[in-house]
């Protein structure tokens, strides 16, 4: 039975394993035919930057790994407009197509899901 699952990405891409673990969960769930959408909040927005340079710390690019999301039919990626503004991140610097929502719309998005996880 397909479930609607919202993954909230709150962690920066490097410095801990949370971002990578979240992505692993997303891909595993999608492989089991779950309807996945992602919401990037706060420092989780940094996972979407296309100009990441993780080789300097001997890691692989988080955005490079996320480029396969469309192959798993994961196309609903949301970011909060206010979080973009607070971090001075422009939409054109993101490596993925995203839907921008207002902070006031986050609870509505959460309420439409059957399961919500945060990484």
C-alpha cells in the first residue's frame, strides 16, 4: 500500500551523517513504491546548492547524489521562501527544481501526509 511520506531535511549536507541518512531513507522508500516529497528547512537548504566542494573534506557531493531523485519519481521538492532569504540563497544557485512555499504553508503540507520524518 502506497503511503504519502514527507521527509523534512533540516541538516546541512556535511558535518554529520543526517543528510546522507535522510537521502538513503528517501531512496529506499521510493524503491518500495511510496509517494515521497521533500521539504528543505533551515540549514537543510545547503543540501541543494549546486556549487558544493566536498572533495576538500574527502566526501561525495550531496547534490550529486540527489540528482537521481527524478529516476525514483521524486519530484516534489519544497523550500521555504523565508529560509532562502535568511540564508541569502537565490533559487538559481540550487541544483534541483524546487517549489517555493511560504513558512505559513508548511503545516498545510505536513497535514496532507500520512507519515513525516525529519533528518
